[in-house]
């Protein structure tokens, strides 16, 4: 029993790891394709059919470039920065449920690496650690632009974490649990949380953009002002690690949004489908639905990137502190009042 | 101040109303515009396979012309080299021997004629300066290469192919 | 148990490194590592909520601010002020008093059987919430009031003075 359990988790972790890597790699391809489509262009199409081998080509290029460590930099921390960014970005996917319990070879397998009862807080903690990679790397570069980028990244992440946390509190009032699995189960078929928490979702997605340092909140690395920000001095694979971490963060935050607000692997009429296909193929459809939702969110991230221009720094802070946080608090109060009134009735 | 032309328009900036201030409608409109662009016709020209049509006054790679009998028109007068603002053209002249009348039209010809394509700015002044109508910038785009020395084009690359050879080539491909 | 001793050793090692490293940024990084070992201790005690909150609040927010300020000031050996002997003596006395207090309190606090074998369920979110909002409601609300007053004070300090702005 114990060995089988370990084996099962090992396989699940391996699949998840490979999946995360490949989705992140193909996000780089998709980013360029989406950018091209939105600008009436074709995008990468030379490496393989539809340019599908482009991530491999990019990765090969990154590996063979010259590694430059600036002489004035702090060597250990210079290497620790991108490593930490990559490590932390992988941690998040551990608590995300990708599907219902599935029956495989006579065993019931949960499609989630671990279901801890503080899952949301865990994700929140991992996200808050993500900024260390940027800060340490930016500071260790011994470059003014890098330092500016690192400091912007830190202040931006801290500011938007507050609004994000307040959104989650309103969501918890609705769900009454901190476990991802239970939250996903509660949204059975079409009872998605976004119906009960539309304002919360709006604030959450804006904060997700800020936490992943994506346009319009890419101030830590804005090329036009800070010539690359925290990764100005980075080259070759360390630069690639930062880029990869950003795409993995995007994948994880898309998955979190899909589970918290868009029902995860739940879809309307899923009971009928499950009854029709049985306990192995039914949940697999759910997994497919989950990934469609994740990919839709990733597309949304890219779509926004190529539509909305970057915020100015003071606008960013105004939006975070003066608009999103009061709105999120109002959201909590309204949710609490509505729940109390409904309970009384 | 009074506008003299009477065409001056004063831009009126009204304070934004509620929907304009929350910005979301404007953002959604913008996102709609970019989304619609996904379905528009792609402007890309797939270069090596497709080529953009050149305009009539396009100036590309030089070619040294031949006359109707297939003889080189260039007489190595050096006016093109003199007119060249980028100092890209050099040549060595030679005198036509007996029996070479079918090769060179004039009594003097260019034994060596070199254009440095890295210096050339494709201004077309050599074309204008030539009294013999021997040089024209009517070729394609100068291709890329790896070494600087390969960008110095000699007569082997510049002189137009004789008409009979050109026709033989055409016949072979058809 | 051996895991506990290993983590405890790491905690002490990192906290010593916090004090003995010259570079303030390294110091903060070691402090972060120390807090991380605290998180592991909480998990070993099955106090999941406390572990995650320690993770978020201390590692994720407060230490980021520490690092932020240190990086902004860019402290290094040249900018370090010369400390007079008087300050050193005061420091030793203050540290010594703290040590005496700690030892005294540990000595006074008899470890009872109840705390030696902790209730393994108390650290879970639901149980903790029930205890906080029933038994310890007054201290909980008072501490929230304290935080609120600190927040109001910070806003007041950060707000620009209207008169100096205009004049």
C-alpha cells in the first residue's frame, strides 16, 4: 500500500513537472504567435510545421550563448536569483486539483499532488516568495537599472498581494474552506464561483497580472525605461530561467483562477457525461476541460499584453492602494452581509 | 489669442463621466479591436518563396550592360567611379586587341571592374554619369554573405549574361 | 525526532550567521532562511495554519520589506558608522539583560505534561478559528484594533501637509 502510494505520487509529480515545462515552453511559442495574429502577421513558421519546434530552437540558442557574470556582481547571489525564481514558480502547481478522482487499474487516484487543508494560503505564500528571485538577482547584478527593477518588483508585488488576499477572503466566505479540492468539488457542474464573486474575480485577475509581472504591470522589466530591469545583466540560460519562471507563473496563476473562480474541472451536464463514460474516461474529460480553461486564461494574458500599454509607476500604486484595496474590502463587506441575510431568511 | 487663419480648433476637455473613469469599457473596446485583427488578412510576405513587387524606380544590384550584338558597352572612362559619392567603384582599363571586336564595343574596355557592395549606397549616380549607358541598377537585392571580401563584386557577377547564353539557359529550363 | 534535531540545528546555525555576517543583505537572507526553518518546525508540530501564515507574513512580506530598505540604502563597509565604546558597552548590557530574562522565564515556566504532548489537531484552521473567536475573542479584537491604529498612524505620517504644499 505504502509503496503503491509513493509510486502513484511519483508518477503524478513527474507528469505534472513535464506538463508544466512543456506548457511553459509552448507559451513562449504561443506568445509570439498570438502577438503576430493580433498584429496581422504570421509569427514563427520556419522551425517545423507552424513553427512548432521554435521552443526547442530557442532553448538550444539559450544553452549555447555565452554566460556572462559581470565582474562587479555578487557571484553567488547572481546565480541564486534565477535559480530561486525557477524553483519557486514550480512549487505552486503542487496543490492544484487537475481532475476528479479517477479510476485507473482498479485504484482510485486523486489527480492532485497533495490536498493540504490550507491550500489557498500555500499558493499565496509561494506567490509572495516569487519576488525574492527578482530582488536577489536584481541586487546582485550591481547595476542601477537592475536595482530599480528589483525594487519596483518588490513594491508592486507587496501592494497587489494585499488586494489579492482580500479577494480570497471574500471567496472563502462563500466556500467555507481553504482546500482546493473542496472548493473545486463545491462548484459542481455550473455553480462556478465567478457567478457569486464577479467583482472579486475582476480584482483577482488584475492582481494576478501584477503578481506575474505581465503587461500592463511589467514595470520590473520594462524594456523602454529600464532596458530589461532586473534581468539587464543576465545572459544565456540564467536569462532563460527568468523568462521560463515568468511563463510557469502564468500557467500556475491561470490554473488557480480556473479552480477558484471558473469551476476547475467542472462543466455543465458533467454528471450525464460521467454516467455515460464511466469512472475512467469521465474524469479525463474533466481534465481536458480544466486544461481548456487554463489555456484560455493564458491566451487572455497574452491578448491583454498586446492590447494595453504599460502603467506609469504612480498610476500602478494608485490603482493598487486607492482603488483595488477599497473595492476588495467593499466586496468582503457586501459578501458578508448577503450571506448573513440569506442565512437568516 | 485670435487665430488669423480662422482654422484653429479649441479642444474641449470635458470631465470624464463615471463609465469613462472606471476605464473598463474602454479596455474592453480595445481588446475587441485587437481580437478582430486575428481574423484580418495577414500582411506578411513569405520572403524567399514570395517576393514583393519592386517599384519602377527601384535601384538594386548593378549590372554592366551589353549592346545588341552582345558586346560590353563599358569603355572604362571612369566617370562612374568619379561620380560615386561612396567611393565604391574601381576599375582598370585595357586596350582592345585585334580579334576582340565581338567582345567589346569600344576601343578601350574595363579589364577589371569592381564595386564594393558594402560601400555602395545605391544612389544611382553612376547610372546617370555613364555616357555609354553601360551601367544600370536594375538587379535584385544584394544577397547577404559571411565575409567582407565576398562583397566586392567583380565583372563575373556584374556583367550581364550574353543574349545567346541567356536563351540557351531559358531553353534548358523550359 | 531526529528530523527535529536537524531542523533545530539549522535554525541555530542560520540565526548565528545572521549576527556574524558583515554584509547586511546576507544577514537578511540568513534571517529568511531562519524563518523558513521556523515554518518547518510548525509543520512538524502539525500547526499548518501557523506555518503558512509565518511563511506568508514573515518570509513573504516583512522580510521583502527589510530587503527592500537595505537594497535602497545600499549599505556596505564604507558607509558603516564608527561605533564608540560606550555604544558597545550599552549593547552588551542590554543583550545580557535580555538573556537573563529569557533564562529566568524558562526556569520559571515549568513544562507541564499537556504542553509536552501537544494536541495534534489544535493547529488546523477550523479548530484555531473556533478558539480564536470564542475563548480569545477579546485579545484577538484588541490586537486588530492595535494594528488598525498603527495603520491610521502610518497614513497620517505619509499624508502631505496641505499648508507646506501650497506655501
